[in-house]
C-alpha cells in the first residue's frame, strides 16, 4: 500500500473527504481490477467487493450505475423493472466519458456527471465492504449504510 495516491485515486479521496466521512483510499501493488483480484489483495470475501458497473439505458442512452456484490452477476432483465428500460453494456469510452474513470477503477462516487445508482441488496449483509477508488489498484473500505448515503442509491435485487 502506498501513501502517495495516483491522481484518480486522490480525486476519489478528495470526494470522500468532502462528503465528511473518514474513509481512506488505499492502493495495492497487485491489481484490484476484478472482484476476485480485489478480494485476494484485501483478504476479504468476494461478496464484500462492491463493484461499480456502468450500464446504458437502451432508450434514454443515460448512464446507470449498478453497485453489485462481487459474488453476483447483474441480471439485466430483473433490473429492468426498477429502471423502466432495457440495459445495454457500456463500452470503455462511454464509462470514461460519464464517470471520468477507467473500467476496473470506477468508484461509487465522484463521477463527471450525475448517475442514477442502484445497489445490490446482497451487500447489505456485510459489516464492511470495499469499493474501487479510481484506479485498478485502489480501493476504500466502508459500510453498506454509508454506501447508500454517499451514492443516494436505491437498494434492489440485482441477480
């Protein structure tokens, strides 16, 4: 872990500080890009990884953030009832354009534009969870309650 954060990770740390929570971004020498890599680097269960996935509304073309437990795959058909439209996978360019972050490092906060957010109900079972912090090597620890507060996300069933 390093104390000199990369620019994108520092940006996330600044947003967390502005939100008034004592949450600290940490960087690892090993990748935290995938849920499994993050769980291995941190030493936690894969279900404790809060992965930020950007989708695109098929009709609206608006970004939609789904923060899923690392153990779960998002069932796009099940999520449609909450969103009101079909979802499409967002490509790397769309993700960067709307969030300001690269895939594998998208945090739940600090995006370029306001993004409607949904949170996997399975994350609520944990005392602590870990979310990406701007790079594929940076994460921060928080509680599910704080995740809901800082994202203003709706808790839904994603699988």
